[in-house]
C-alpha cells in the first residue's frame, strides 16, 4: 500500500510535525506502508532520517508555501498511491494535496494538526474565511477520514459537522530512545549554573498560545516560596515573542537567579534536560496533542498543564496536575506541584513512564493508522 503524505513545512518553526512526522513515516514503513512524503521546506536532514525519502519543492511564495510544480508532482504521484494524507490546513500544499486526490479519484485523509480547534479558528478569521471558500470546503467535503490526535480534537471536528469518519490516532514515542535515558550531565555541563538546583522545565515552541508569558507572571509570584527551584525555558529565541519574554524577564531583577533561557535543544540535549528536571510545565491555551508533554511523561517527569491540552489522563494516572486555564489556576497548580516532596514526584514519574510505554509507542500508533488506511484502500 502506497500512501502519499503532504505537509507544508518540516522546520523547527513549524512545531511538532518536524519531530513527529518523520518518526510516524519510519514506523509506517516498518508496517509495510510505502510512504512518499512531500513538503516545501524542512530543517536539518539529520532530524528526518533516511528511512523514508522526503521530497522538497522549494517555496516560491513563502507565506502560503506556494510552488506550482508541487501540484504537478502530487497529481503524478497520486496515480500510484492508494490514498493521499494531507497534514494541516489553509496553505497551498493542502489545496494541492486535495486537488491531487480528487483528480486521481483517491481517498483523502486529513490530519488538521490543531488548525481547526476553536482557538486556532479565531486567529486571522477573515483570511481563513476566504481560504475556506477558495479551496478548503472542497477538500473537507471530499475527505474520507479525519485523523484527530486526541478526543479533544475529535470533539472539535464533530462540532464542525464535516463529512468523513473521525479517527483518534495520537502521536507516539520511540520507547527504545526513552527506555534507557542517559544522565543529565551533557545538559548540566552546558549550564553549570543549574547544577544542584531543582529544575522546573518549560520546553516548547515559544509562541503566545503556549502560555510562557503566563508562566513568567506566575513564577514572579511564587519564586520567594520556592527558592530551591529554578525555571528553565527551552525554545528558539529568535522570534519577536521570545525576545519580548527575555526582555520581560530581564526587567525583573528576581529573574537573575531563578529563570534561565537555554535556547533550542538538540534531541540529545533535550532528553538530558528532561533527566535533569523534576517537573515539567506547559500552560498552553490550545493544543491538539502536545508532544512535549508526551516526552516529559516518557522521561518520567511529572507534568503541570492546562485543560486546554488533551491530557486528562495525567490526572487519571496520577502523574501530574491538569489545571484550568488562566494565571490564577496556573499559580495555584504550580504552587502545589513545587511543594510536592522529591520522592512523591519520582513516584508520579514512574507511573507516567509505565502509562506511556503501554499506550503511546510508535509501533502501536503506526498500526492504528495503517488500520485506518486499510479500510479505504
């Protein structure tokens, strides 16, 4: 079975798909699916791996990821494919994927990647209304199957009353990478000032919806009660929002020894940062999944996150705190977590690792998606 996958971009700035899709393609290939992937941009090829070839068609209009050659290539590739799997919405590659599927009478699968969640739909609404009329409505009417990353996203899709079946297939984790984590040393050698401190880690794309500004404000109210803790913020710092966060932190003198910006971390440093940390926090205002949360749980680090993230299982498996959105709730929930004894946090972490290994291994996820494909091919 050949599956044609299309994603507008595979760069660090594109968020989770940069890290998750190459893994998904690798494990789909191991399940016997012949994956052909197309994009208009990607980050370092070392992140993508060599198991599945990724064909890049450079953007001629970067804002909408436009290149007419991509459309021609997809229509040709779709002739030999059993189905077309489109990732995301609103951009030219998404239109080209749907058009290729329709032109070759092939089933269309869409993973919205959170682009149709209520919070996302409120961003640039007029532009999206125009794009929806231009091509997305046609794609959505033709779509045979929607892939939601969580029941939270599935419910949002149901409320929009699209045709096509909705399947929940989460992101996964490569258990072999997380089962035997290395020590924290390579991270601490880079940041000696953190050695011996209790670390509360924020690791994500620095974007307003991730809530880092709320976290800084909550931390400003909590740091005097928890002087043994430091807040470490990991993420690329070259955006205007990231620069604003750093300026805000620099303006508050207390941040000098309790808040550290460590920039973007490569995979090895990221895993070492999780090992060095005792707690992970992600106060997002919207998530269709939240890969960093999954990685924290896989590393055995308890999580504080909001109910805007689809992780009710954190409460059900007693491995963190699933709190309401808003700075007040964040402050209360984070205060509770920071008061937790070290042994109790480790017990929560152990429960987290057991849960993730049982339900979120990439092998399990790839089989679930292959089953969806098999119903249509």
